[in-house]
């Protein structure tokens, strides 16, 4: 919302939290705490409705949209696409819906964490083969805030984000628990010594657990095999270190995979060099 | 070396790579490719010798130090402390040795990756209970480049770094392989979509595999239980997601552990906020 407003796109919003609505109001934004009122205005102005809630809250919201704004163009920015698509179709809103997902975010929550430049240079996934007029409106919104469009289908999207977002969040959580586990050398001295590898490897463990749960639980089908792969890689590494005293295999493959990732990003994105 | 020179401390160095020596020379540094020549000068000037090589190269270097500069004060910046201590004692150099380990670095290698500000604000671990004069010289070096001293013993150090550095490197490698594994949703589309969580979670997979191998293999005794803990956490999460459809336990504990880590860092360090 902040990014759209910064781009001078007319935008108004709804949030279920009164505190968030007050904070946004205080910053001069046009926001409501009353959902029917918001949706009636959306219907009147033929707005593009953007659902930005955890996946578990989508069905309830759709039931209100069906009542107050069933003709509006509809998209979402939820991190799973197959389940949202199914929920939208079950609500009878499939014809005016084109799902999407901007690949940007941070580990903070709430109005004070919004960032008008969040989407600059980020990929914004838009589902292919939807209604052309709705597709155009969704793509236009993405491009307006500085993102670039990647078209794909829900299943491919969900497998991809399991690999590059959902499981990385779980891995960061597991790594964070390791740092406090005194029986294996963790604890306050260890945390005092922690430098970049621990800081960056655990950063997204700071994400709200309810958001991570929503992403991973809503994408369970795709997350499980990726988590299984991660476990197998670490087990193979454990066995190699235990029996042969080396971690040669994992470190070589991990380094090659990382080089390939940097190469792919270089060709598709403005390169974003991480801090050290 | 660059950091010491920037602090106007007289410093000279040795490197086994001719290319590195040439690059350092070109930048105006006093460096040698000939080890005996370097050590004879160290002995003559009563220098503090700082060993900065992978753990597998320590024994060979010590055998040359014994020959040319056995009276010099000696420290090291190797990432494991128990094994280096044992090697130094086996070489008969234990009396003039106080091991140390600066907790700073990046994923790049070679002279062009040196950074005069690398140690600013970083913890520099110095082994407790060593020769007071050598200890003072090592601590003085650390403080001069902007680091702060943390005193501990080799076993505690090695357990801590297994948790907050060595295993995080292996986890980053495993996560990087996940991103390219097409059978589970990885591949070039996934990598194009990758945002901050994947970028930061895999960053240190870009570290030279020989350096990661040296750290982890040299600290095998402490790394194995931490790696085992990491595997158990992910397995428990897999089981919870499979059987109950939730990742509540891991995400709650990971979030609490991360909050504790931030709190500990706040009390011991200048806080370094990561980029989004």
C-alpha cells in the first residue's frame, strides 16, 4: 500500500487490527477497519482487490467479498498459490481472479515495517492464463512499484517457493535453536561470538511464527519433500564426516549450487550484493 | 595485515602464493614469498608471529618456525583452537603461544578481499591462562584493529564455533543444493524468485570449500553433535508437519532463540542490523 501510494496510484485499504489502521491513518493513508464498508467502496470504484492475509484467513475474507464486491477484479499476494486458487474457485470468484506473489519481504511485522521501496527490482509472480483484463491490472500494479513479472502456474510456484523461501525459514529456525542449546556448545558465549554466518543464516527466524506457519502449513505438499531433501543432505554430510573425516562432497556441491544461483540472479535481476 | 597497517602498526607478512604476494606488494605491503627469510626477520625484530593458515597447514608451518624463530611470541587466527594448541605443544612451542580467533570474515578469498575495517566491533577470542606477555601482545593487536576481547578455553571455543560458524556453513551448503534440485521444485525458475531468505541463508555457501572443509574437519569432534542436533530439529519438524500439518513447535522455539541471540548481541556488541 505504501509502495503504491508512493507511485501515486490511488489506493485505499482495510486491516483487521485497529492499531494498524490508526498507525496508517496517522501517516495519512486511506484505510478502514470495517470490511463491508471497504468492499462497497471497492465495488463502486471498480477497484482491483488485493488480498494480503495469511492463507488461513483467505476463506473468511472471500466469503465477505462474495457478498459485497463479487464483480471486482481480484488478486492476492499470499505466499502459496495452489490452495488460494482452490479457495477462490470454491467461493465462485475464479473468473475475476489472477493470483500473484511478490518475492520481497523482511522479517518484521506491522505498519511501521512497511517500505515504499520494498518491491523495487523484485520478481513478482503472476499466474499465467488468467482473464486478460485482470492479468493486465495485476501486472500493471507490479510494474508500477518497480517489480518485474514472472509468469508461471500454481504448482510450479509452490514447489519453487518451498525451496527458496519456506524451507529456508524452517532451516533458519532450526539453526537458531542450535545456538542456544548448551549441551552441544551453544549458549551465551557462543552467541556473543556469532558473526555473519550465524546472523545471516538465522535472520528470518525473526519472522513472526504465525506468518512462517501460514506459509509452510499452507504449502505442506511442496514443503515436505524439500525438507526431506535438506535432512538427507545433512545426514549424508554427517556420515561422511563421521566415517571419513571429511565434508568434501556437500561443500563442493553447495559451492557449485551457490555459484549457479548467483549466475541466474545476475542474468535476471539487478544484482543485490549481500552485506558481509 | 591490511587492518594492522591501517592502524599504523609495523607489520610484514608471508604468503605461499606468489600471486597474493605480488598483489600485496602492488598495494605497498611488506610481504614475502620466502618463509625462512620472513621468520629470520621475525626473530631479529622480536615480532609477534600470527599464523593465519588452514588447520591442515599448521603443522608444516610450525616445523619451520621451530627452526628459524622458536623464541618469538606466537598466536594464530585459525578457526579451531584445541587441535592448534595440541600441534603447537607437539612442536615444543607451547610456552610462547597464546591462541586466538577473530570472529569476522566474509565468503571471499584472496588479497583483493582483504578489508582494513573487517575487525571493527568484532569479538576476538583469546585463550585464557597463557603467558602474560604474549597474551598482552595478542590482546593489544586485537584491540588495535577495533575488536573486543573474549577470553575462553579451547574446548569451549570449539563447541561455540561449531554452533555459530562451522555448522551454519554446512547448512548454507545444503540449502544451496536444495535450490538447484529440480525433483523437489528447485531449478532456474526457483532461483530467479529467490529473495532475502534464500540469499542470506546460502550466502556462506560461497565460501571456498577448502576453507569450510578445514574448519569443519579440524573441528570434527565438536561439529558432529551440532550437525546431529540440526538433523533432529528438522526431522521433528518434518514429522510434525507430516502428521499434524503444523510447524508450530520449531517456529516458536526458533523465534524465541533468535530473540535471545539479538538480546545477547545487543548487550555485548554494537548492534549490526542486517540488510533486508
